[in-house]
C-alpha cells in the first residue's frame, strides 16, 4: 500500500530496521538503526512487530504527503512536527488520512528521530534486512537516502482505537553533556596513563560524526611505550573506542566491519543510543564500569521494555 510521497527528504533520511547480521566477513556491516531504544518505542507506539522498518531521520526531517489512512509515531530527538500546519507531539501515536501533509522539521535537542507507520515500511529485504547501507547501495529504498518524489509503501497494519502514548518518565532527555559508560578493552593493555586520561577527561563530538563512527576531540590518548601504533585488522563491533594515529578517540558505530587500531574501551550497549543522539559540539565523559554492571544494566533495560510493551498494549 502506498503511504507517503516524499515532498522534501530532510537532511539525511533512510529506511532502517534492527540491522543485517551474518555478512560482516564479506565486508557488509550490520547497518540498522543507531538508537535502538527510540526505534523499538516507535514500533510499539504504532502497534507494529518489533523489527518493522522505520525512517531514521537525521537533524532535519522530511515533508510527507499522506496517501493512505494509517497510524504514525515519531520518537527519538526532540523535534518540531506539524500535521496540516498544526503541531503534533512526538512519543505518541496519531492517525493520518489521504491528503494530509506531515512536516517534520529541525531537531531542538538530540540528533535522530524515528518515524514508524502501522504495518511497517515495506521495502524489499536484502540479506534478511530492510536496512539501508548507502556505502554499497544495499537495502532500504534503492540503497540510498530518500529524495523528493519517492513513493513509500507500508505493510498491512492494525489501526488503533485510541492513541498510544509513551509514559513521560521514560522519554529520554538529550543534554549537550553526556556521561557514557564503558568497559576497558579489548586492547586496554596497549595503554597505561592513556586509560586514566580517557576516564578523567571530557571530549567534544567533532563534525566527523556519522553512522560509521563518532570522532572525538580532547586530550591525546597515548599508546604505551613499546607497543605498536596499530594492530592486525580484526572484526569490530558498535561501541568499540579505537585510538588511531592522531591519538583522538573514535566511537565505532553500525557501519564498520574491521579496524586496525587498538580499542581502549567498549561503550556498553545500553548507552549507544545516547551516543547516537549526540551532535557536534556536545561533550562526552567516559565512566568506567565492570562487565557485570554492563550485563545487569542490559537485563534491566530488557525488563523495562517488556513492561513497556504490556503498558502500551493495555492503553
């Protein structure tokens, strides 16, 4: 079913789901959404299966001509949005009809927003995922970011009798100063005072921050005397913080498969969405936690998501 015509595409809008796994050995990254929490919440609000494809919106949103009666939900960044020139809130579902125009404008805080439509965005699955990897023109809408004139389809969804609304206390804030929790390693033995500097300093998000990685600026993180400046290239995962030749940290994201630099720490998975919402100029401070703490935080988040499913389903 045709659901949108893209009037203007916004800054960088792509189709994403949880990601494409099992092909990293071929150089194909997982891709997928950067803020998994906001993604799952958008689908819950739209009463979708949890891995339904959505629009990932970066900084400036699209203007969309509505072609079908559906329910929508927008989560993630604090972003201004109007339906037929009337304000509509984020983090709640709302109904639209043919002829309506949805205008998602510029973020006020945060970086990325997620638009879910009842039934999920319908694009061909490539290697088991609908996610877009622009670097190889794979997946999503013709393997690229959206542009004016694109016609987007959705699956058959279940309309709701009344809106679903996210509990206010569960809506994240996106301040310009972040504390991000991380576990030392896997190559923390390459560093001595460098590890202390990382955990005791503030780093600014540079303009080189994208789906591949977030480059930070701050004190130099020096490799221990006698250790090589690079390692044999090995598989990477989102959250690894590598230290390249300029000794400035890079937080790896979802479009990286291998790396040849030592990774001093790994950002815990529950904090990666917060990294994804940071914008250039924001400040990041790393906090050291144990693997046991990271596991407990992840399990707690999973429990809260299950509770949220039950709460929203009952509304």
